[in-house]
């Protein structure tokens, strides 16, 4: 009544609601217009700030490139002045007739040459000293002192480079540190050769690197600026400011080589602290000059302007937001009332929908319990009916005069068998069907289903089967897997709208222990992967997340129960496998069943010899205790077992069975129903095990999926047989527990 009253309240109109729905809500328009203005202001200011920054950086790039070009020319001019002196001296030495290394040593070690060298230093401040070196690497004359000190330069890079390499260009040495003065010096060296090209010595000019530092210091680059002089091999020659600690070290050889090839100033941004760098190589000498400034210093003025513009923009946006708030606030109260009403209406609708789903679930659960109970009781009846009909068929099989009686018994037996199949379907619906997993040949199963699938799917759907050779056997319930494949195939047919391709493939699969989001979450081990792929319209992602939910279906009303894939999922999970679906809209769907691998030894073998073929003498068989509360089932079971050559003791309940077990009677196997009055079957088994630990156990039930799982954990060694069972099935099951006839000593 409360729910009905609330629903009636929703149906009544809220005062003022009609005017609200009929009028235009201007709040979104005002808000959108205000946000548009704010966005335009913000974007405009952002673009302006960005353009100012780009302008400042570009101007600085051009300025640095111009300064770098000037410095390269000035540095090249400085080195060229020294090189001209060396060329002049080299030509004079050649003119003096130095035709051999010995004559060069003999003619150029005197004071006249010394005076000549000193005179060449005048007017060239960057040239610190001039030396003449013989072909043996010994300094034979030195502009700083005479007589010449005993100095050998064979270990210097310029001597090694020019001795064996005829060259008409000057060589710039690596920086050399003077420990006495603490200064750095480079040497510009030229080869002195005879007219035939033979090496006779070197003429060397020493350049104090402080000259370049002084030259770069006089240049006003600006705050955060720096100038560096490099050899082409990446060796730092000079830097201002503060480059003495890095002088002589080698950096970025490949980068400098690329700069040398470009032949023009190049700007780049350095890693680490951001700097703009203009770099250019000299044309006549193997050197590179770069000029750089930190971007922080370059953008100092821009930072101030950007901060002012950002502050002004923020104040403007705050003012606009305040105006928008004042405008929107006027509409808030009324719209809040409408929103509250809408939320209440939705909440009631959701509650009613949830109640309807709950009623449907309770209805299906009640039907499931009802059908499960009926099927369970019917199984007890069918056990006696089928068993006695089977015995009747056997007794009348070879009798010609009872041929009509045998035919009637066969017809009744077939009808009862169809009734048993019906109860199995009811148990599947009620989720109480016991699984019978066994080693299954998937190749054989797919071959046997081919005709059924073609008839079910229709002639417009092409079925392709792709099974690898030597496919592992799968440990599954054959009937349930058959139903699962058929169910998935029917869903595929509906998705393809009756026309397309259905591909069924089977592969061996080993799942290793890993954490992969793209891989189905499945326990590690060996599996048979059965994949069913269609060329249908695919599944949307939001639908794909719910396909395993019970009662969820995308089919029109009356065309689907929503239980198909949920039953497949439950069956495969109960088997110990996994189900995974891959699908994209327009690209079809693949349903993957990961089925546990069965051991090769578990494959069904040829049926052992029947118990009928085992000759048993009176008193020589095993003794079986039957515990069954249904007299007809108990009588039928006893009849079969006695016919198979066993001694039989019967008990209508657990109490009577325990009394027999406490006696001295020899009992080899306990055959009990699970659903006994009072103490049930599993409780009886535990009590019997305490009395006789080695007792063999066989349990029977009409439904036992959940019970079978508990038994496998708590009742080790017990076997389960589902009702209704026949003579052959019972004989084969007992054969597993009593593999050979029990004989008396």
C-alpha cells in the first residue's frame, strides 16, 4: 500500500511545474555565454603571452647568431695573423737551403735565427712564442731564450700529426697547461718540408688562451651569456666566463662535427639548464665558436610582462564569474525544486524496477526449487520403473513365446528413459544437475555434432571446423559441453541474422602463471581451448561486461531467457575451466572455452567384462549393504546386486545400517542414498568410517551437484551415482570400487 501511495504522489503535478517545463531554461545559455567569453579572454591572453615569448626568443636567436658570426671572424683573423707569421718563417727556412733534416738543424740553431724569431713577435699580441722543431722532435730554436733549452716534443699531438702527413694547413694542438703560471696555451704548427716534400721539422707558434678570454670578455653579450671556443674534435679551448676548469676536456664531438659541416650559425636549446646557443665553425681553421645565453635571463622581462597580464586576466575572469553567479543564482531556487522532483521520480522508478526484478528472480527461484524437488522425487520412481523394466526385458529377451511381452516392456522402457531425460533437463534448470566429468575427445564430439549444427543453424551459415592434430582430451561433462556448444552456436546464428560463417577451432593451451590484463584470469595448467567465432554484428563494450549476468538479454521480449551464457559460464567454472569473450562492434564475436586437460590414461577404455560373465558360486561373492528409504528402489537395487553375484543386506534407514555395521557381519561396500530420513547419507558415511575405516562407499541421489562437491572434499574415496541408474551403470560403478571378485579364503 505504501508503494502504491508513493506512486500516486508521483503522478500528481508539482505546483509551478508546468510553467517550468513550458518555459526555456536560460541558465545553460547564460553559463555557456559567460564561459565562452572567459575562454576567449583566456585564449587571447595565452596566445599573446606565447607570441611575446616566441618574439623574444627569436630576437635573441638572431642576436646570438650575429654575435657568433662576428666572433668566428675575429677568432679566425687572430689565428690567421699567427699563421701568416708561421708561413713566412717556413718559406724563409726553405729559401735558406734546408734540403735535409741535418742541414735544417745545423743552419737554424744559431743566434741569427733566434733574433729573427723574436722580431716576428712584434705587433702580434696573441703570439706568445715561436719555436723551431727538428725532424727528431727536438726544439732547436726558441724565441724566449738563447741558447735553446733541451726540449723534446715527440709526444705532442701536433708533432705526431704533421710528421707523417704532408699538409699545407696549420694544425691546432690540444690545450697545454703551464703548471708554473697556471695558464693554458695552444700551439699553431706548420710543417717545414724540402722541395721534394721530405719532412725536416716544424715551426710552432704558441698562443696564450687568455687572449681569447680577454677578447670575449670585451664583448657585451648580456646577463647569462657565455662564449666558448672548441676544436672540431670537441676539445674545449677557451670559455668566458669561468671555463678554466673544463679547458682541455672533450665534449659532444659528433655534434660539433655536424655544426662544422653546416657552414652557418646554428641555434639550438641545450639540455639541462635551458640555454639558447648559436654555433658556427671557422672556414680556414678546425675550430668552432658558440655563443649562448640562459633562457631564464632572456625571458626575464617576458616573465614580468606575462605575470602582469596573467594577474589582470585573472581579475577580469573573477569579475565575470561573479556576474555569472549573480545571474544564475536568480534561477537556482526554482530549478532546484524541479531537479528534486525529477530525482524523486527516478528513485521511485528505479525502486519499482528493482522490485520487479526481485519478484522475477524469486519466481524463477521458486520454480527452480519446485522443479528440482519434483525431478528428485520422480528420479526415485524412475529408478524402480526403469530397473524393473530392464529386468523384465532381460527375462523375456530370449523367450519366443513372450515376444509381445518383450516388445511392450521395451516400449515402456523407452518411454521411461525419455522421462528420465526430462528430469535431467529440469535439474539443469534448477541448477541441481550433477556433473559427470570424464576424459572427452573433442574432435569426435565436434564431428558428431556437425549434422545437428547444420540443421539448427540453417544452410546460409557456413560451418568451419579447425582442430589441431593430437588434440588433448578434455575433462568435462560430455552432455553439458554438447549443450554449451549448441547454445553458443544459436546465439551466433541470431547475431549473424541467419547468414555468415561460424568457425569452431580447438587448440592445446598451456597457461603459465602471470599477471596480464589482456589474458583471461585462469589458473595455470594445461587446457583445451575451444573457440567459437562468428561473423555477426559483434557486442558493444557495455553489453559485453554483462553477458554472463543471469536474466540479461539483448533479444526482444519473448525471444530469450537471458540464462544461456550464464549456464555456460556456470558449467565451465564448475568443471574447473574458464570462459572468455572477445568482440568488437561490426567485427564478430569469439567465445573461448578453456577446458581442463584430462590425462591420457583417463580416456574411456573398452568396457570390462560384465559382471554377468564373472562366475560366482553361492557364498563366494562380496557383501553389499543397501541403505534406501524407498522400498521399491531398495528392492530393485537388491535384485540387481543379487543377480550380479553379490550377497546383499538391506536397511531402510541409517540407524538400521549402523546396527548391521556394529555386528560381526562381513560388509565389503556400503551403498546408500544421500537423502535419508534423520541421519542423511554423508553423516552415515562418516559414522560408518569410524566403525570400519576401510569400508568402500557408493552414494546415490536424484540431485547432487553441491553435495558432490562437498563429498569430494570430505568423503575421500566415495563414488557417486545419479538416479535413475540402470543395471549396467550400477555394475560399472561397483566395478570401480571392487575391481575383482572377493573370494573367501
